[in-house]
C-alpha cells in the first residue's frame, strides 16, 4: 500500500509541475502576443501617417506641375493663333506639341500614383461625352497631323450621362494616344459610344501595328511595353508603359471592364461602364464638368 501511496504522491507532484509549466508558458505567450499587438498598432499608425504624408506630397507635386503647365498650355494655344513668320510659327507649334506631350505623361504618372495610393474616388457629374472626345482629339492634333489620320466618331447618345469626367478624359487620352501612335499613316481611327443594357459602351479602334498574341495577357500590366509587329507606323512618341494599366484600373473603378481584340491589321479596345443614376451627379455641365483647361479670357486674347 505504501508503494502505491508514494507512486500517487509522485504522480501528483509531476502533474502539478506540468500544469504550472504550462500556465507559465501560456502567460509568456500572452505577454508576447500583447507585445506584438502593441508593435503592430504602432506600425499601423506609422503606415497611416506615411499614407497621409504621401497623399499630401502627391497633391503638392500635382499643384506644382499642373498649375504652371496649364498656364503654359493656354499661352501656347493663344500664341499659335497669332500670325507670325513661318519660322516663328514652327517654333510655336513645336513648343505646343512638347507641352502637350509633357502634360499627357505627367497626368499618367500622377494618375498611376493615385491608383497605387488608393485615392481614386469617383466624382460624378453630368457630362457630354462628345466634348470630352473632341477635347482629347485636339490635344493629340500634332500626332494626327503628322500621320494624316482621319477620325470616324459615332456617339449614339441622345442625352448627357452621369460619370467621372476626369477619369473618362484620362481613359480616352490613353486609348486615342495609342490608336494614333500605332496607326499606319493615312488610315482612320474609329470611336464609338452607345448605351446597351444600362451600360455605357465605348470602343476605340485603329488600323496599324497590332499587339503580338503572346503578349495579349500582359497588355494591362503596369510598365509593360509589349511587342508589336514592326512597321513604319511607329513614331518617336514613346510611353512609360502605364497607359493601358491606368485605363483598366479606372474602368474598374467606374464599375466597368476593358477588353482587347485584334485582326491582322485592326486593333480595338472596348469598355463597358455601368450607367450611374442622375442623383449621383455632384456638378452640372454649367459648372464646367468637362473643362480641364483655363478659359480663353480677354486678357489672354490680347496677349
């Protein structure tokens, strides 16, 4: 009997020691978890602070570049309207062309940065899609003239639509820029817009260099410059590999998607965006929803 008692006593002691060890281990784990949670909280606060600083920095940089650039573009546009010697006129045209290129590339850089930072909220307004298309087309007039391109624009809309004017402007800028850059000389660029099943459908097509089939899945990736069939259609206008990724991201933010298709010579990008309700509009056309440039004021005309 004594042997059994001693055995039981030893077993209880071992059991109590094991329970104590496990309690200590649990307490140590809880302390470690509390420490890690505190570190994660501090890290999260720092990330929030960094995101805020990044947003403020991006906004500051945009203002630093966009304000003087918009002024220069407006000045250049006014200067081109004035009669001058052929040499001076050519210099003014070159100035205007380079400013427009710079404006387009900077807008893409800032838009890509905003997408990366998650700062792409929608700002709904009533817009006339024809005005946006014409404004974008005018901004690439130098490229259109260089290649003698013609445009076939079919906007089958009988009313204003509610969407984000700036995002649509950026989408059209990139699609029309690509269409012009990769078009064969003296061909046409087709633009269509219509409403189908409560969606705004847009397509931009051109005849020229087509993207090789093996790169089709990569064309919407950022910084990807996918292969195209070599031809004399290419110009010296080189991009940053951001345009189509921006188009895809902006289309997604507008509850839509973009698709690519091609034949032997024709390339087409198609986008369908969900139509928004009228009550979502935050500004009307009378409040300059489609304007991205300064107005031609009397002072500028006098210049």
